[in-house]
């Protein structure tokens, strides 16, 4: 974790800050502010925030377990506040949540979708797989023609894993 930051479970009170970070990223599909409040309430166990020295969210990652594959953590959104970019927070969020979810929830895989033009996210998830020495497979999940708006790129599914199961507790 970069110095001056700590990983934490999101709280409902963080929803507005997380919404602002998502809005200001200009790269994410922005959901309603209400949805970020719900995410902090209902999916806090599979999400994480990086807090700055004042305790304010500087970055976030929202995720959930796939209902049909509960060993799979789906990373929904990840964003870093503009003032804190370039410090390794996105990688720290991804590493920290994956380790926690592996140990506490038994996840073996991470999934996310990324559009081909999102170079930063493509690099982030490729380096994540490399750091953890796990394979990554890619395939188009949602073709561009499925989206109602013009110009939406395809969403490419990145399936990363399997991760080693957590070590058994001593004793």
C-alpha cells in the first residue's frame, strides 16, 4: 500500500465520495448516486476503498461474487481520484481485495470486463495476473451491437485465475 493510505471496507457514508470519483474519472460508466450508496451497504464485503491521511476515500474498487460461480469475484468498477493517480493505488486495491476475498470468501478467480480502448485497465489487470503468476483468458462477453447507444465498444471479459486456495489455519 502506498505510504499515507490505508485499505478499508467502504461504508454507506463513502457513497457520495465514491460517486464523485467515478464521475470525475471520465472513463467509467457512471451509475446513479443511489447505486453507490447501495453498493457500500450491500456489497461492502466484496469492495474496498483506499483512504487518505484524513480518512477520505481516495480510490475505490467495487465488486461482487457471481451468483452462479461464488468462487469468482467480479470487479465492477475501479477508480482513483485524480489527485492521487500514479501512486499505485489501483494495484493495491486489486491485490488487497483479492487476498481478503480469497482468505475470507474462498474466491479462486477474478473477472472483469474492459473495452479495448481502455489501455490503463488492460495494463492494470494484465500486470495483476503477472504479479500473482496466474493465467488470464480474454473473450468478448458483450459485442458492441448489444448496447443501445451508438459507439459503445465491446466489453471483453478477462478471467484471471485460478488463485491458490488459502492455506489451512494452523491447529
